[in-house]
């Protein structure tokens, strides 16, 4: 059951069109007059070829409606169904009349932009058909796809029986503003003649505050209110308009219809009064012709330039298949500030470009951009040829520059063309030049033509241009541009020469100022030097300071050398002294043992035998023995001739364990130089040193020792004097310098520490 309800073709279900698409499809028309132009195009196209089109605002069943009625060929039921559907376009060129419609979408997008509902009445001499395209109806029945009720009638007003005629008539009378068949027939009678079409649009779009977007207060025009334009921030004006000033055709439907077609072939009656259409290319002053021939076009395209009778209406009029796509499009110098290009109109038929779906612009392709650029250059050529010298005069004359374009009178057209008001004729006739200042009647016919050759409607229209004639080039000489360019180059050269002279003069002045600054700087430098000479020390002071500094450097160098030398000598003397002391100690040791042996032998003969003090030594006669056990147990032998100042203590406990050629371990205490060695220190003396010292007598050994001590004291005094010269602040005495330290580094540390403190 569900399967049978689905519309199919070739056994496959068909695609659906959502009712919401009617509204979304209409949003391509951001400017409401472009939606009206779609309905005008349908009447103008060759498949309808209407001679007259009536546009009005009417009240039907107390509802405000927009009506479009033409006397064209009308439609059959099948053709009306395709017009109410999407994408069907069967329009072809007929007798050189090219159709404007191309996408099969104009009526749907245009009518739904103006209102929510549209009723179409058409008759072709055999049938009278009524069709409904309604968003209100589809919403009321909650339709899932677009449904268009269509009811056919014959000329006798009898409904023709079709599959859907009865439900269609019921839907129209229930959901439209026409509630009966009689009301439908009244609308058919509103179509003049046997053929024609009438479109009634109701539920007109309104603004946010509930007002219609159109202003119907003017009984002869339909306008877009100024406050609506301002409120919508350009929503209803042409969005491609880049200038602040909007021409009248942007907000007046009458003005827009007057220039809608390049060669008008249909009479438009707006609110009961004929629209005065005119051939814009024939309504210009000082008209000239140029050619646009890009490489991608097989044939050149004619461009007409001239000055507009309306001062504020200027730019390029770009037509496609006789239909205006972009009007008053400013190019080249017209986009810049200034008066260049003001008042110039260019007219071109751009059949080689592709218009957008709303037919208010061209696709922004490379061809379109190059065309606009070329139009700007050619418009500049025309302006320079016609107004170039005036522009130079204005730029060079302050008085002329202050003048405005309002001071110039409006130019009159070079030619006067008028259209016959006979609906069966509508031919354009050229009137003689003397008729320019005459006022033409509201209705003019061919029989009123002063030229007898074109005084009848049966006479063909006067040929303007031979379509097969190859356009050779521009109709005016562009030498003025070259002359102006040459004058500009010369003017530029003169300015450059003048600037060069000014630069040279400024450079000369700068050089003079530079010399003055140099002199002033020299004076200042001399003054500074003289002041500095008064404050700085004399030359002799500098010399003395330099000598003193060099002397200190030399002394410092000598000091470093002496420190190294003294360190070497001190090491050598210390080694010699140690060897001498060790040898003397060994000699004393053996001498004392010999003396002790002699004393022991003598005592044993004279007195009873006494207990020996021990194997390690002989009691000294100068130092009394102690009665304490410790002293009696640890008595140390002393030399008989030793004094208290030069006491040497020898520990021979290990002598009995070593031979005469081996080294001897001794402990020393040297009193006469004030150096106390640690008893734990061990000194090793070679056997050769022992033999050398043993050959000396006791007196010679003491003399040798005293000589070495004297040399050490002399060396110590020399070091003290040297340090006193280098660092007077130390105030060192002889005894402050210890030459028997482990190394001479102690002395160096003291000197460095003194220098730091200084």
C-alpha cells in the first residue's frame, strides 16, 4: 500500500523538493527589483514575446497584491506545469531575439521573493489554465514535497477533466484568496486579448515592523522606502554598488524599467502609466565608439561612450542578451577621488560573459576582470580626449579647481529617439535635430514623424549598425592622450629639474653649515684642551711618575729573581748545615764513648765499682744528675766541652745495631740558632760524611758549625733589607725572618700578604 503511494518512474522512486526550498531559493535576490525583473523577463522572452506588460498593486479580497499582466502567447497546461517546476527551460532564439532566461528558475525565485503565494492565470486561445504556487498551502497541508495544483478550462469556462483537476480546484478555492470558480474567471478576463498571462502575488514580504518592503504611496511608481534601505543597511539596494551615491534606478521601479533593456521591444505600463523607456546608447552627449577585442574573443565588441544628461548617473552599463546586468558600474578613474571620468557613461553588450543566477552580476572570472580593467582604460582614453585639456587647466588654475560640476550645464543628447506607442508597432524612430528642444506628447505614433520615409508603422525600423560590419577601431582620435602623456612627461621633467636644483642648493647650504660646525668644533676642542692643560700635572711630574713606575717594575723583577736565587742558596746551606751537624754529632758520640771508657777504667781502679747509668750514654759533669727515678733511668750523655748555648743531644740506642758504613739515626736539639726540632724527627747521615767529620778535631768541628751559622745570619739580614726596600710598611727585623723554615715559601707568603694589605 505504501509502495503504491510513492511516485515512481521506471520503477524507481523520484526525488522530492522540500517546501522550504521555495523560500531558500528566493534568497538569491537580495535586491527586490531583481525579483521583479525575473517576471518581466518571462514576458519579454521570445517564447512569450509580449508587446505590453502591466505592473500594478491591487487589492483582491481585501488583500494587497502585486500583479503582472502581459499580452503574450500564453501557456499550455504542460508548459505551465514546467514553469511551476524547477529547472525546465525550453526557450530558444527566435528571429534574432535571444531569451534572457536560461536556468528555469526565474519565476520560482522571483515570485517567492516578493510574496509567499503566487497564482498564475494564462490563456493561449484554446485553454485557460490556473495554477497555484503557495508556501501557505504547502504548510497548511504539511506537504513533504512541493505540490502545484493546476486547473485547466476551455474558452467556454468549462473545467477540463484531468487526473487531478477536481482536487486541484478544491485546493485553490480553499487555500488561496480566490474562493470560487467565478473569481478565477474574473482574473482571466483581466488579461487583454485572447492570449496572455496574469500573475497575482499576495502575502507580500514585510519588514520587521510589519510594513511592506515596497512603498506604494506614489500612484505612478513602486519604490523602496529610504528608511527601509537605511534600516536594512543595504539589504534592498544593489550590493555591488561601491559608491556612496545611489542612482534613481536603485530605489525606483519606473527608473529601473526605463533602462532594463538595451533595445526595448516591450512596452511596460507601471501603475497605469507607460514607462518612458529609451535607448541609453542613443541618449548620450558627445558620443564616441571604441572596440574591445581580447585574444579569447573571435570578434571585437563595440563600446559606446558619452556624457550622461543626468550628472550623477555615470558608469558602465553592462548588458547581457539585451538585458541590464550591472548598471552604472564605475570603473577606472571613476573609482578614485576627483572629477576625472565624472559624467561619462559606457555601454557594452557582454554576451561573452556569464551572469549569475539572480542576473544582477557576472561570474567573477578572469574574463570578467580583464573586461572591467579594459573598460577603465578605454574610459580614461575617452575622458582625456574630451576633457583632458580642461582637467589640466583645472589642476593648474586655482580658480578653475574651485569650480564644481554643478556649475556646468547638463549636456543634451546627440540624437533624439522615440518609440511608437502602437502596441502592434513599438518601433523606434529617429527625430531631426531641431526636435530636441520640443516637448513630445505623452503618446507618440509613427504617423507623427516629420521624416516622410519613416512615417508609417509598416516601415521597418531605421538600421543603427550593420551586424556583419567589422568594427575596425575607435571612432575618435586618441592622440590627445599621447599629447597629454608627453606634456605630463615634460612637466615631470621640469619638476625633477627644479627639485634637482633645490637639492643642489640645499647641499651647498649644508656644506657651508658643515664648515661652520667644524670651525666651532675646533674652537671648542681647543678650549677643552686648554682647560685640561691647566688641571693636568706637568710634564716633569709625568716623567717622574713614569720613572718611578719603571723603577718599581725593575725592582719587582729583581726581587722575583733574588727570591728564586735565595731559595736555591737557602736550600743548599740548609743541606750543608744538616750534614755538618749530623757529622759533628756522630764524632761527638764516639769521642764521648771513648772518654767515658777511660773515665770508667780510672774510677774502677780508685773507687769501688758503681752501677752504670745504662748502655746508651755517659752522665754529663756540667749538668747535675737528678735523683728521680726517671732521670736516673733516662740520663743522656753530654760532651765535656759543650756549653749551654750549644748543646747537642745524641741518642745512640741503635748504633750497636748498625755497622760503621750505614746511616745513623740521631735526634738533635740545636740551641744556638733557636731552632727546636721534634724528637720524633729522624735524620739520616751517610758514612762518607761521618768519616769526613771524624777527621776533624772538636775545635775544627765547632768552627765549621759557627761559620755556617754566621753565613745564615748574614743571608737573613740581606733578605730583611730587601723586603724593607720593597715593602717599607712591613718594618721587619732580622729575627722576623726564619731562614730555617721548611722552605722559603713562608717568606714569600709574608711579602705577598704585606702587599695585599698595602
